[in-house]
C-alpha cells in the first residue's frame, strides 16, 4: 500500500493511474476503522482498478470541541486493516495541508435544505464542514467512484446533492449499514461506550425496528409511533435528540400515505452520540 502525506505525491500517483486508463475508487474516512469501513473498501475493490482511502479527522465538521478532541484514533491498526483488504493508496493529509491559511477563513461549500434539518439542526455547521472537506477530497483524489455508508444517511444524501449541484464527475455509491451481531450500527464512536453503555446501545436499532413494524402494519400513526419510540429510548437509558420518519430521498417529513419512508434517529448515551436509520417501506 502506498502512503501519501502530501498533495503533490497524491496527485502524481493519481495522474499516472488516470493516464493508464484505470478506474479510481475513493473511500474517505476519519480513521479508527472498523468492519463497516472495510466493507466500503471491499465494494470499491469490486468495481474499481485502484482504491484510495483517506484518513483525516476534519475539525471543520465538529460542532463540539470536546467531540473533536476525543475522537478515537488508531493509525497503526488502521494501516494493518487497509493492507489486509489490499488498499492501493492511503492519503493522510493534516490540518495545515487542508486548511493552510486558517480554518475559519476557508472557502466553504454549503448544501442548503438537506443540511439544515435533523443532524443539521442538532449540530450547527456540521454539514458545511462535511460538504467542504468531501468537495476538497474529491478535487484532490479525482475518483470516478466514491463510497459512503448508509449509517450516515443524511450525509449520503447531502453528498449526492452537492455532487449533482456542482457537476462533480464522480459516481456516489452507497453501502448498507454494517451492524454488530446484536444490531448496533458500526461506528468509530462505539469504542467510547462503557461496558454498561455498550450493553444498552443495540436497543436503538431494536426501537427503530419496532417503530418501522408499527407503521408498516398500520398499528400506530407516525406521530404516535415516533412518541412511543422516544419513550422506549428514554426507558432504556438514552437521551433522544430526534426520532423522525422522513422521505428517504428528500428528508421531508412523511405521512401515512408517503412512499419510500425512512426513520432516522439520534440519541446520547452518556457522552457518546449515536445515530442510526432504517427503511420503513
Ligand atoms: O463519514 C465520515 O467519516 C466523514 O464525515 C467524512 C465523509 C470522511 C468527511 O470527513
């Protein structure tokens, strides 16, 4: 596996691959990799000739400094995993490289609408940070395909819209959420859960599945099913931020007659914030 620590060395390799007519796949990450990330790399390997992974904990997308400072990092272990799945190139930029002048003064990309609901409401500025860094990384890596997990469903829709609005020549591929055997969606933040919290965490998925069943079997209205889910989550020990049934393409609120519905949720478990989502229809 090649490792690029500079923009110049990354560009040299990518230029050669493009000249050779190779398809480049890209998996952007913030590191502390798990099986869900490996699945993204595996999917990229299946449809591309070369696969680039980036690891960069992007300060611009953290709305809480404590969350940024405690974001788990494990570069040596990440590298081993990436070599195992035959990653071709690991790009490791640093803050100075990505935000040379000053993070506050950098040009930002903002995706209106989709960035302002749900996660956007709870984490002001978060999605501007995500769209800005993903735009920069796409400009640097220039992949034909880029891979994102459905666990961050709103992020996936945001990136699709940005790529479409800004005519970026890349195909955005989504990969279904990778779950632990007990149903907990894989996330780098899971490693910050205590043993007790780790025991509670899978109930988030259980509550979402129950809500989806209640709605698809017409047992409860959407409003009542959302309220029941919030109570169930509180009883289990979570502090819910939202549980909301939305249209899976637009994230507009859904009603009983809508198609393509999806429930999205965010909760806090102690210091750790968890998100998850599943399709209803
Ligand atoms: O999903 C993530 O890990 C991050 O939001 C991303 C896409 C790598 C941008 O920093």
